[in-house]
C-alpha cells in the first residue's frame, strides 16, 4: 500500500511539473502600489525572505514546491537581517528593513 501511495505521489509531481509554466521573476515582482507586495520565502531549498506581488502568491507556492524537490541534505547559508515587510519601489516589490541603529 505504501508503495502505491509513493508511486502516485511521484506521478502527481511529474504531471504537475510538466504542466507548470514558469513566469519571469520580473513579472512576479511587478507592482504599482505598496499594498500589492507581500513577503514570502525564497523558492528552492534554502528559505530566506523575499517579496512578490500578492496576486502571484498561489503561483509562488507551487513554484517553490517544484524547486524544493530533492532538497534533503542541502546546506544553506544564514539569511540576512529580518525585513519589516515589503513595498513597491520603482514598480518592483522590494523588502524593507529597519534603519541601522533603530
């Protein structure tokens, strides 16, 4: 029974990955105003803060899941400082940080 479930999971992942259309990162980060931007984890094995347009949140989850396949044993560097959130800067979502010393 476990083997059948495992095979079905693998087949599902293969099907989803073959149907998955990647969207350019520039498009995922495009914005017009601050409320469109949210903070997420980077896609892939190592999770650090990143920012995207909230309209792409569901896409980002699927994209991140796809890039996380085979991450067992991956060595990740420490992330930088913790951001306060995300804003729209020059039509791109960007993380914001606390000013130094505050």
